[in-house]
């Protein structure tokens, strides 16, 4: 496991006094001159009363103070409190840059870009005085109807782990990141009490590997326990998840905090199971925890362990030291440019026939932009992931800026009149913006948000597409939503479809960049788009007890031989790519080794574009039944017209292990493994095999 970033702490410590020689006013790091975080935390714990310790273990206000959720400072010992802010697409406190939602960023398949987003959001959080960022949301998308689908990166644990780890690495240059919600939080409407039953193999192979990755290789400083329960134990008091796996097997050194208000159900039960911090108040961890220790229900050692973790994190991340950035980073021009770059990189071109796209600004006369969403900057969820930028660009504003307002005819409603449709018919192309909003999906706010009732577009939007397609042969449908949408009823009636997700504050400009061909679409689906909802496992957002099976997403479709509408990993471009020369460094790789492969990718078209190379592995499945294939590695390759590159891909064989129920451990199956490389889970022209002896 990588150590938490110690650099800021050491810099401060070098300037500090030493414990015992301090006046008491110095920040904790300065009091530990020359000590490593571990030793300093231990020394501070030794100086604390039980009340001091418990005060470190809970929040102090149910509502944010200056946009931040707080835990207490310890003035006597110079220990700063946590100052926390959401969230996954930007900072929720005051005005901040609103990036595209995580699902859109997942569609970039570009961890290096995501690291820059994590760094930008982390910097804005620090610029607002926060020291903990309540992101990334990294629950596996078991089903696209999950209301908070937009907050996570997709349906595959390898892809999700790579994106979340990149975000954490970037964010933790400025603040402590928070991997949430641990674990199996993938239903919104019943999230407060749904009990998820899952067998150990499914838990280990499907729902946890991405969390393990952010702990082990990104050194995430904090983890948030989910509201729901797993196997009958609430996640905030789930000893198997918190102690056995997270803190035990994975060696997590940071702290575990609860989700907000309704997540904690008992004092001793939570403390004993390994919950370190209750948020946003101390309903169970204030006076009740002191009493539980006094009554012998919670050993003092349990409190000491929690406080040691909290202090270690504060020290290792240099909390209380000089801020890494000032407030000027918030909503900087650089961050707006990054938001536009990411929005562009994450939009997925799903269909493009008869040269419908790109629209050529040189030859094009007039474009009709249709639908109520055309005139709105549709940013997504209004719950804890909401971000409020001081400006945001709608599709209409973006297209008007690029083309000139006189060449854009706006029909910003979902039921155009006959006269408006005549105007649309007379334009050279019609762009119809449809999809969902925070009213349809998102965190469940009672009156809006929550899980989706259907994967179809709202009926009014299907009717709008039909009305426009009937008058304009060049109808381009732009969809805004947090995850998959079914389209079977109308897809054949239009030549082009672009999935824009919730594209953030610069979404309108990014959309114009792609529609007008200033850049080539390069997003790839991080989630399968089914033909019909019944092609996926049942999404039950009503019952309070559900069972998660082994298969979901592309694994489920593959096992059942069901063709998706658009497969996982799919996305078109304005150029074309050739994949060739799959070569493995060795045909035999030991169980503790790494498979190294290269693939030649050539841009065979006339425009620049980014290819995404996806490598899947088919496992032998001798001892246990395996999925047909699993994503094991991927890389994004920007290529000029005619350019060719040898793209390296690496797979740790240990990551292909299955969970052996008999021994309670991961086990690599010896035998012959298939390697399949291509541009989606259903387009894998290159194959090879290797053996694990
Ligand atoms: C959400 C968390 C969020 C917290 C604080 C909860 O309702 O589930 O994701 O970080 O509120 O806003």
C-alpha cells in the first residue's frame, strides 16, 4: 500500500517545536518536530482525555457552515478539525466550476485527464478552505436506473477503479479525498435501509475491487460508509466490510466516516465495527460514546485506534499547514477550459449515418435547435453532488457562439407548433436536445430525483423526436442523462445520436465543438445500453431486501447471448481506426506476473481523433463458472490522420483471480486465457492466448 502523502507535514515539522517544548499554540504538526505522522499521532493521543478523543470523532453541525461540514478543532493541542465539502462534479460550497458528471468523465476512458479533474476540484475545495473532499462516488453501476448513476464512472470494476484512483491522486494534491459509499450502494429510493444480500465471490470480484484499488494504489485518505446494509449489517457497523476487509486485508490507514444523518444506528455497534467518524453530528458518538467507554461497552483501545487514524491522516496530509492554493483557483479560466475539454472527450457518438455529422460551418446555412433542454444548461443532480457555477453554457448558447446567432433557429419547447415545425423543416439540419433532469433522477430529495422509473426517454421527448424526424431528414438527437437510455422505438427514424450526459458548465461549447467538427467525438460508453430494460437484471427500488447476483451489465448480456443496443466500450468517431498486430511479450505468465501486450492502432481516416483500445480477458473457468470476458486494460491514443502507434497494455495476472469460496482467498486459475482486443465489448477482432502455469 502506498503511504499517505507526507510532504506538507514534513515541511511544517521541520519548522516546528518539539512536543514538550511547545507553548500550546502551535498547530499539531509543528508540535511534532522531527516525528513521522505515526509517532506524532501516538504522542498526541497520549496527551488527550477521553472527551478530547471523542470530540475528534464526530461532526459539529447538521448544516454546513460557510459551505463546509466541520469536526471540532482541538485548540489546546493545535489539532485542526476537518472541513468537508461535496463532491463528485465540483465543489458544492458557493460558486465553483461545474465539471461534467463522473459518468461523462468515465466515458473519456482517460485516467490522465481524470487526474487533472481531480486536481482541479481538489484545488477549488482547498481554495474554499476545505480539507476533505466528499468524492469520488465510486459505487459500481449495477443498473442504469440508479438515481445517482451520474455520480459514478460506470459498470466495470477495472474501468471504475482506474478512473476513481486517478481522481483521488489528483485531488489529494490539495485535500483528503473520500471514497464513497462503501459499499453496495446502488439503489437510491430505499438507500436508507435496503439490505443487500450478496455472496462473497460477487462481493469480492464485482463490488469491491475498485475500492481496493483506491486504497492500495491511490492511498485514499478517507472512506464513507454507505447508508444501506449488507448481509443484515448496516455499512456503518459492518465489521466484515470495515474491519476485516478495508482495514485488515487492504491495510487502509485513513479513517472511515459515516454517510449523513441517517447512517449510524448504534454507538457500540459502530465503534466496535470500525466506524471512526460520525457525520454530520455526534448523535451516537458524542456523549453516548463517552458513556459507552465508561460503561465498558467500548474498549478505550477502540477509541484510540479511531483517533490515531484521524490524527495520522491530518498529519500526513498537512492539515493546518499552509494552504496549497488560494481562493483565486475557484472558477479559474483554466478550470473552465478543462471542463470544456472533458465534456468534449466524454460525449459519445452512438449513430451517424448518411454523413449527418459533422455539420460543416462553411457550407451550412441554418440549424434548428429544438426542445426545452436546448435552452438550458442541464447540469444534473440537485442533491449533494450539485454544483453552482456562476455561468453555464446551454446548447443554444454554445451553438450560437460558434455559428452566429442568425444561423441558429431556436425552438426551445417540447411541443413545437406547426409554424415552428415548418421552420425546422426549412433548416439544413435539426438538432433535438432531449433527456432527463434532476427532476427525473439524482439523489432522492423527496419531491424530485431518486431512481428512474423507466430507461426510456420521457414520452414527450419521444414524441418530439418523431415530430422533428418527420420534417427533417437530417435530425440529430442529443441526449442528456446520467446513464443508459432505451431508444428502440425511435432510433431508426433519425440518422445521428450523440450522448452528451450532463456535460457541465461548458457543455454547450463542447457540444458545438463536436457537432461542427472542430473535434472528433472520442467518448466510449462506460455502461451498456440495452435494447430493452428487461435485458438487464431486475432493478428493484421498492423492496427493502434485494439480492445482487454475479452478473450485471455486459457480463449479463454476454452470458445470456443478448445483443445490446450499444455495447459497453462503444463509440463512433469522425475518423476511422484500424487495430492490428496484437502481440504478447510472453505466451506464459506466472500467477504473480504481468501480461504485457502491444497493439498497433492506425488512424485510417482524414481527421484527427482519439482511439480507445480495450483489452478483455476470457478466463478458463475450470474450477468456477466465469464471465465470457472481462475488461482487463485500456488506453486512449490520440492520432493524427494516417498516424500509427504501438499502444502498450498491461494486466496483472493477480487481478484476474477469482474468489475461492472454499479457501476464502483469491486464486488464479492455471490454464489457458484468451485475450481479445478491439473497440468495444462486442467488437474484438484481435485475439491471442497465454498460459498461466
Ligand atoms: C450523500 C453523500 C454526501 C453527504 C453530504 C449524503 O446524503 O449520500 O454522498 O456526501 O450527504 O452532503
